[in-house]
C-alpha cells in the first residue's frame, strides 16, 4: 500500500477535470422542486467501540475465490463482535491503521483529530498512502491553478506523528493515575471532507457520494450480500456521517431526495454538519498546553479532490464513486449484489412491495438457471412469471432544458401507440408532480427509463437491474455528458445516448461536449429511433 512516491505534477490534468466536474454540477441543476423534506435528526447515543486490532485483510493480496466466501462471514462477525474489546484511550493510544484505501476513499482505525488536524499515529509512516491521495483542504473546486494549489492538503489538514509524539502531546503519566487527554468517538464514522458545492445535488449525493461510500464500506469488510435477502444490516453499522465542510442545508438537495435517501437507508445514522465539526475542533483547541484530541475508532474519510487525483476518476470518468467501486472489484471483496441492500431498503421505506423489490434478483436467478440459453424476457418462462414491461418517460417540458414541443408530442404519440400494441405500461411523468414515494414506487417497477439529460434520470439508481433494463438519455445532437451512462453501467444497466435520429451506446465512447443548444428548449428527437431502441431491447436484439 505504500503510495508515498506518487507524483505531484498533475496540475494540467486537474485543470481539465475540475472544469468537467464544475460543468457537470451546472448541468445537474435541480428541477424537481417541490415541498422540502425536513428530515429530523435522530440522535443515537449508544457509544460502542469497534476495535479490530488484527483486522488486516484489505492490505493483503485479494483472496482466491474459494477462500473469499469463507473469510466473508468471519470478517463480518469479527466487526460485529469487536464492540466489547475496546482499548481505553484514557490509558493507551493505539496506532493508526488503514483497512482499505483508494484515491479519495480511506478507512482508518484509530485516527485522531486535534484542532482541526487529522493525525495518523504510527511508527511506520512509510506504510501509509500519500496524504494528497487521502484528503484535501476541502475547498470548493474552481478551474484555476490557484484553486488547484489551494486544495492540496497541508500538515494542517492531516499529519503523521509517532506514538512518542502523540504521548507527548496528549499523553499522561499513568503511574500518577493520570489519564490521556484523548476522548473516543466510538463506533463507525464516515467523514465527508467535500464542501456543499456538489453535495446539494441528488445526482452527486446519491449516485456519487453514497454510491462510493456504500461499496467501499461493504468491500472493506468483505460483506457477502445474499440476493434472496439483501439487508443493509448485514454490514457493520455506520453510526454517523459528518459533513466537515457543509452545513445542514449544504448536503440537502432542493427536491429533498438526499435526506429522504439517507434517512430511509440508514434510519439510525446520526448526521453532524460543519458547525458540529467546528465544535469538536474548538473543544480541542486549548490555548494552553496540554492539548486534547478526539480518537475515532473506525473512520471512512472521503474527499472529492483526492478522488480526482486518482486515475479512474481523474482521467477516465470524473466520477468519485468509480475509485471506490473499481478498487473493491480489484480486491475481489465487492459482492455482486452490493447495491441491492441499500436500493431495497430505500424502496421498502417508500412503500414498494416485496415482489417488486425482487424483480432484479429474480430475473438474475432465471438467467442463471437458463445458463446462457435464449430467454424471452418479456414473455413467460417456466421459471417465473413474465416480467411486466414498464416504460417511464420523465418529461422535462416544464423545465429549462427540454424537447421541441412538437417532438415531445410526437414522442408521446409513438410511445403510446407502441405500448398499446404490446400491452406495455407507459408512464409519462413530470417528477415535480409526484411525491417522493410515488416517484420511487414508479421507478422501482421501471424497465426502460427515458428522458432528456437531467437530474430526473438519477432515479435510475432505484431501477431493478434485469437483462433488459435500459436508460435512454436524449441530448442536443453532438452534446454529451458522462454522468448517467457511467452510473447505469456501474449498476449493470444498458445506456443509450440519443441524438435526434441516431443513437450511441457502449462500446462507443463519446466525449463530454456542451454545444450551443445543450441547455435550451429546442432539443430535437426523432421518436421512431426511441421506440426502435425500446422494442429491440425488450426483444433481446440489443443485448
Ligand atoms: C498484515 O499484513 C501485512 C502485510 O501483508 C503482513 O505482513 C502481516 O503479517 C499482517 N498481519 C496480520 C495480523 O495478519
Ligand atoms: C489551532 O489552529 C489554528 C489555525 O487554524 C491556530 O491559529 C491555533 O494556534 C491552533 N491552536 C492551538 C492551540 O494549536
Ligand atoms: C404536471 O402538473 C402540471 C400542473 O398541474 C400540468 O400542467 C402537467 O400536465 C403535469 N404533467 C404531467 C406529465 O402530468
Ligand atoms: C431529426 O431527424 C429527423 C429524421 O431524420 C429529421 O427529419 C429532422 O430534420 C432532424 N431534426 C434536426 C433538428 O436535425
């Protein structure tokens, strides 16, 4: 894991990437605005300790297939059991360890914080990843060399000190019955170091941050997800999420899906925001020596700028979650069904019935049993009821960026005719007309999600993944953004970018491009292209 020697000369690439990231933010602007969801903060006061003194598997080579399954249950059990064996930091300062690391994503044990600086306490500093791949100053990203330099972390953000130095700063003389000036923040913490710049958008929060946190957490602890009963509770409990650079409104999106998603997926998770983090900083910033420190049992640190310093996010797809997912896939510790527990948990909260929740996992079971033979997905098989085909067109005609009115009308007519002929269900919705529950109930049954590029397509993260699940994204011709394609692929769905009367799909690679007209109200679409894609997909002609 020694990454101490990573090059520091990436500023030109950073310029380009940050430009892309910033553009994405503007494009993913909120349009589904209706009543703000004001989730109450449920404070969990239980302080359990999750020490894992000998937990080490993510630093070792990926396990062979056979061993993986065996080690999984064991690893998880170790975490669940660990609460009772905590070290008392009043008398001992355990050294920091890294359970897993990818650019922008790091799970630490025994990380310390004093006066705003995160401290790695270790006698082996060379074994830790380079700090700039772990964190940043947490400033908002701008496309200037000054800003890129200003986001490089310093010793104020994160420092590495020896155990002797830690004892000198925060230690005591146990012979005289004194205790260390260190207080433990027990349990499992996710520390989000990015500012509100991207956090307050449904796409960036749910489809980037949460879609990075969750697989990294599962992968770190090698959690096996059982498709017949995918449960969030199979993973070690995340006790709290701390937004160190975002206030209460800074992580909430206009339509209110961020808080809905987090509360539904993790009902007992405590949220702390910048003010709370400042409280913790202030509490340790004593003017006189001796200093005080907080100790964090197990802490996942996520940092957007650090993720962009990684090759996958930085050079290939500009998605912070890609560093998390690709790392865990490489380690071989990411369960095939990693997204399913969280998806189902949120949908269950929305009121979705069990049969609908299982569309994806059931379809996969059928595919496995058919073992490669032709499957008529839309028709009946002897193994399962026919999958109902549900086409959902998210109309943006009420929003800024939208189709030419006549093209929208023609598309509605063509979809209606097609769905009537095939007895498929068609939903034409404006997200802002539906409640959160209604939107999620609909997308939980959706086979084909269709719409103009925009935040409404983020709902694809709640679709069941079957061999015919499809996302169709309409762009102003020659325009392109990578967001929803990346997300659809990361979840195992097929994505089509439509440019009026042509379409593009994997393995074609389009480059992001925002021509004049991209954000406008004159986006053309030739309806027969869309209906052809849908019919071909459902018939299995476009696998
Ligand atoms: C932890 O991993 C290192 C490096 O792979 C190895 O040398 C060491 O023996 C491991 N420790 C334990 C307790 O497994
Ligand atoms: C805490 O950090 C601030 C900088 O943010 C610094 O000015 C101050 O001196 C520090 N206080 C202590 C006690 O180290
Ligand atoms: C959404 O509501 C508006 C205002 O009530 C209405 O004009 C529009 O037709 C609705 N959109 C859809 C797709 O039902
Ligand atoms: C869209 O495609 C149709 C069918 O080829 C064509 O008639 C129409 O002119 C195209 N519209 C634009 C704006 O290119």
